[in-house]
């Protein structure tokens, strides 16, 4: 059941009990011997005033003030409501003894003038009037505050989802462009090899079209996807680059958000350096143990022989932002730039499958 519905039901039950208890509290106080009709009439008038003024303030004036941001106006209405309720209560307790000829209360009133007795009633009834109005408005304010919190939480979640979608969408076209560019280059020299890469590309495209629309995918599926990407890069670099990979997974039921690790794999091949007369290298170790994913990537890198910066890079900034949003306090990312290498170490705790998506 929706939380708002529960709150509404609890509020109705609370007010039913609140007004019932208040009515039974007022009843013996104003009860006059042998005149049941008159004390019932007085009780009815008082309760009608209590409920009307209180619920006008709590159900009409307060929500309108919160919506329009005019709380100063509501405070004025709130104070006027208390004063009006206090005046009505005092008037009832002053006039009804005369009307029903309550000898006990008339004897009490004869000690003072009618005006003095009424002023005395105003002061003595003020705390009760304030307590009644404050209780009803306080309950309503809590309800409205809860609704605002719910709306804000929903908007925050929608904003996070839109932000994640934007970050993920940055990967798709960028990755597709790179792979298609590889295939185009291969077709100029080796059609058979280009055909092999094209088959790998079809697997990658199928995964992105059908699997990546979900909020989470199985870790072994994401790992297979990364293996296809690395295979394409190996075909592209051939003997110019040594690629050494280790892929291990213990729990095939673990899930991870899709395309999260792609920028790290891409970044290694994109910025790998080759020293003169030496073969460059990329080493990838992707292991899951005890529900923790360990991804360690190392590539040869030298600032003097680094490749020219390419346009459209998203790399580390993208994954850093996604990790912050989707795995807060569940990951550790370490990047180290050495004299002749560049290493990235990432650990993600996948024990809680409910990542922030």
C-alpha cells in the first residue's frame, strides 16, 4: 500500500479519537443537572466551532500557504483562528449559564460583573484554544512535509536516473564509432579479419541493444562483453601490442550495472605507449571473489612517447561519476601514473545487488 494512503488513514483515525476524547472531556464539564438538552446543545456548538476553525486552518489555509510560500499570512490566520476560537469558547461558557439557569455557575459569576467574568474566561480558555488549533495544524504540517519529502525523493531519483542514462549514452556512440572505424581500416587490407571483427561487433551490438536497457545485468554477461572488446583491440593491434588477460568469476548470479567498466578498458588501449623498438603491453585482471569484483589494468605509458590525444574521450571522468552515483561507499578506485606504466585498480562490492540505479 502506498505510504501516503497509510498516513491519510492514520490521520483520520487520530482525529476521530482526538475529537471524541475532547467531546467526552467537555461533556461533564458543561453538564447541567436535569437539563440534558442544553448541555448537549452547548457541547455540539463548541465541538462544531472547534472542528470548523481547526480544519479550516489545517486543511485549507495551511496547504495553500505552503503551496504559495505565504507562511506569514498563515501565521496571521493561525493567531486569528486561536483568538476566534477562544472568544467563542468564552462566550459559550458565559452565556449558557444564564440561558439554562445553572445555579452553581451563576453563583460563581455573581461575585464579578459579566464583563470581568468573560475576560477571565478569555484568559483561562486561551491555552485550550491554542492546544486544539496547534494539534490539528501540526498533524497537517507533518503530512504536507512528508508529501514534499516524497516528491523531492522521487525527483532526486529521476535526476539520478537521467544522469546515469546520459553517462551511459555517452559510451554507446563513442564505442560504436571506434569499432566501426577499426572495421573500416581492416577492410582495406584484410577482408577476412574484418569479417571476424564484424561478427564480434554484432555480439557487442546485440548486448547493448537487448541487455543494456536493464538497470542491472549479470556480471558474467558484462565480462563476456568486455572480452569481445578486448578481442577486437587485439585484432586491431596484432603483433604491435602484447595483451594478457585473466577473467575469473565465482558467483554467476551477481549483477552489475551495464557498461560501467568499458571506459577503463578503452582507456588502456587508447593511451598505451610503445617505446622505440619495444612492444607495448596491456594487462587486464578481472576477478570476482566473495562477491567483490577486482579489476586491475596496466598499460605501458611514457609521456615522451604517448599517442596523440584523440577527440571525444570520456574515460575516467565518466566512470568516476557513475561509481559515485551507483556504488557510493561500495567501491575503491586507484589510478597510478608511473614512469613507464599507467595502472588502474578498481574494487566494487557487489554483495548488495541493489545498486543506485
